[in-house]
């Protein structure tokens, strides 16, 4: 991974300033995110972690513009998306961000290739060109041999690889993943993590992953700890070494 030259500032690709997210209105309003300030940097593997209910997924959805905020700003690649309307945010997200969820959502009547090509077809890409790009995306995750199969016939790990190919097919600068290994065995989960690392190194992607699995911190360039809607800490790779070492000493830890 390319590192910034000595003496030069590494500019963030995503920046959150004083972000507050509230559900409900009036006396029923509950604040979920409390004044979040956060920078995410290009060509890094950023992990967001914390206990269930801590606000991890809400933060991720806020970052990519799926959740509207009450206060603050969200800036991605120089564009302030938090003041855009829903349709404009969606167009921006489709051009710049690939999203991987824990459970893939398939059009069951389409085969693997057509499911991966679908985002391009939605963007009015010509059919043959869309399928060529979809096949290339499948090759990046080692799934080109399954192009004509139904995604429903694949194993969980295979489906998640196809899911990642679909997130990659529009060549986004940023990939976000919400608990992408939550339904997988340890071998398949490790395969997914290695794919993310490979995309960062070889395709210069920025990857943001929400997880509750602390063992994955060993792979992160930066880790954001969330608790009760607050950012507790942001740990760099050097700082994470000590955290992972401590986890390794705990039975059942990393």
C-alpha cells in the first residue's frame, strides 16, 4: 500500500464533523449518534467495532448517506453529501461506494452473472458491456466459473464473494461492508478479509467494515471503537498491535 511521503499530510477521503443522528421527533426523539467527528483515509482498511446496539451500523449508514442526520456534515471525496436530497445522495453513492451487507439480496430469477451486472444495467450500461465487466468482477473474487449458476445454489462463502463482486462492478473508490462475515465459518470469513486487503493493495480501494469480531483488528490500518453512539477511540495500526497482543492472551480472544 502506498504511504504518504514524509512531511506531507494524508488527506481524508471521508470526513464527519459534529454529526448527530436522532430517531423520532419531539419528546419521543432519541439521539443515536452524539456529535461524531471522524476521518477515514484512502487506501486503508478501517474497522468500526463495538457491542451490539452501540451505533455501528447507524454510523456506517450515515457515512454513505442512507441515514439523514440532524446536525453536522458528512463529506466524501470533497462533496458534502449531508445537505443533498435523497435522490442526489443515491446517485453519488452509486458512483462512489460499493456496499456489502451481511446477507446478499438476490434477484432469484437471475443467474450470478446477471445479478452482478444489475447495477451497471440500472445505470443504462449496454448489456454486453455490463456482462463483460460483471465477469471481470467475478474473476477478481475467483467466482467466474459460477457465472451461469443461480446464486441460491451457492454456499454462504461463495454467495458473499459474488456479493463483493457486485459491489465492485461499478469500480467505486470506497467499499463499505456491514458484518460481511457474520453468517460465515472461520475459513470463509478469512477469505473475505483477504479479498478486502487485496483490493486495497492492488486496486487502491478504501474499505470500511463494521464487525463485532475483534480478531479482525489485526488486519486493520485504523479501528474506530463505538459505544452508545460515541466514538470512544480511533486506533492506528501501531496502536492496534498492542490491543491485538492483549486479546491474544485472553481465552477465546484474537
